[in-house]
């Protein structure tokens, strides 16, 4: 099977073509960093206009790179939600029109299911090596979500924990901005990649005591996350004029990053304590994905936690942790194989709890 995936939920216009035997035939991403950086954050209406401008070219490039025409495709998959309300319709309308004109099946994809399933596209099937077979646990750390899920089967996810306020990626972006970190030219990931680079040069110990771990007292045993207090602690340091030199910036970045990781680790422990012993069908692995999972320290530290429970950690390669069309195309492959198709009349779902996917199975 050959499926095209189209993604316009946030600020990347992307189209990709993948096959059911896990080959990525093409992958085209047109980012909008230069557009949004001067505004200090993503402006949804500007993002939507940029998607409209870029969408046709991105689709043509994805077909050209793969050496295919629309006729060769078995289905067209597209992000339906969750995502920015003005952005989602650009991809969806393009996909619907392509599918309707060429009489191809249309598959509406949940963006977070796609982040979770990417590892099933990118992990080679090697006998004896770990592979993300259901059921697995997945921690999705991205710009809009911090979601700990039990992935039971295709379209069947239970939320074990979510954030009470900011997503971890959102807190990282705002902190990078507060610290005045420069985005790395030519590297995707924007402020997140800049924070990782600064943290690498910094000494985490110096400011660690000033950045208290979230949910340590009252909500110690709750499986959930909170990042806005941490972000405010950084703001207080900046306001107190304690962050002046390059070294100060890097030290704060390192302390902030380490506290984020420790918070995730602590809550992951709680969930694994509960899940590993109580399941009748054992978990196969921990999958960590979403943009923040492209950060090397998050990966190594979370791998160590999973290892304590005998679970391998599986992550997509960093460039496929952030938004991309390949993850949408792959989710399309999985859904096409399961016969889960949609009508040409579907609309976007900017807010779409992942549990609601279960309804479609019935
Ligand atoms: P969602 O998937 O929740 O809808 P999104 O699609 O905007 O949100 P992604 O593209 O999955 O999010 O991830 C973007 C986030 O990942 C941003 O917050 C960005 O700062 C963060 N990020 C990217 N690279 C890194 C990195 N190297 N270290 C830390 N964070 C990073
Ligand atoms: Fe995403």
C-alpha cells in the first residue's frame, strides 16, 4: 500500500508518502520559523495564510520526490485535529479535494495518535529486537501536549496522565524566549533546539535550588504534570536581573531542562509502578515521541527509567519526533489496513480527546 499524509495542524506545512512496508518514499516539510520568530510566537492567522501558500507546492514536491502521481496512491491521510483552528482546514480541504477528484479513500488522522505510531514506522522489524507492538506505554511530549497514554491497540488509547496547565514544549518555548536564546538557523525545533544547545553548555547545579520541582507536595502521588510554575520561577530569576551573561543563560537553561526531565521521570515512575504490575497483557516498551523527544538528554534519562521496569525505550529519529507528514501517512497505512476510512464530508476537530477515537471502532 502507498499512502500520502498531509499535515497542517500548527506551523509546519508537510506532505509525505510512505508504504505499508515502512519505506518513506518522500518527506517534504516547509516550516514557518522566519515568519513567526519576530512575533515572539505562532500567530494562527499568519500560519494559516502560509499553509495556503505552501500547500500545493508541498504536495507536488512530495509526489515528484517519490516519482509518483496521485493515481498511484491507495489513500490520502490528513490531520483532522487537534490543532490550530485556522490551520487544520488548509490541509483537510486539500486532502478532501485530491481524494474526491481521484476517487481515493480519505483517512482523517488524530495528530497525537500519529506521534505515538511514528515509532512503528521508523523501528526496523528485526527478530529479537524490541518493536512497539501493542500494548505499549507512550509519553508524548510536544508543543501542545504532555500525555502519558496506554496504547492498547490501533485507535484505543487510555490517558494515564496529562498536564494541568502548560505542555512541556510550550514551557520550553516560553523559557527559551524569556532567556532571550537565539534560534539555531537551519535546525528545526526552534526555541526547543536553542534551549537544548544552551543547556548543554550550562551547569545545572547553580540554579537548581531556585527552580522547585512541580507537584512535589500536595499532588505528589497524582499521575499528571504541571509546567507553568517552573516557567514562572525562571521569569522571577530574569526579573530579579540574575540572568545577565551568556553563562547565566546557559546555567538557567540547564537547571530548567533538568527539572523538566526529573518531573517527567517522577510521574513516569508512578505510572509504571501501577501499570507494569496490573496488566494482564504485559507492555512491550515505552515509546517517547513529540518534538521534545528530539532532545538527547530527555531520551537517555527516560530510557533509564523504562529500563528499571524491564522495558526498552523506543523513540523515532529526532527529525520525525517533531511534526511531519510521514507520521500522518503511516497512521493512514495502519487505518487503511484496518478498514477505518472516512467520508469526504469530515470536518476538522481542533479539540479532539484521543479517547474519542474509540467510538470509531464500533
Ligand atoms: P502538538 O503535537 O502537541 O500538537 P506541536 O505539533 O506544535 O504540538 P511538535 O512539533 O510535536 O509540537 O513539537 C514542537 C515542540 O518540541 C516545541 O515546543 C519545541 O520547542 C520542542 N522541541 C523541539 N526540539 C526540541 C529539543 N531539541 N529540545 C527540547 N524541545 C524541543
Ligand atoms: Fe505535533
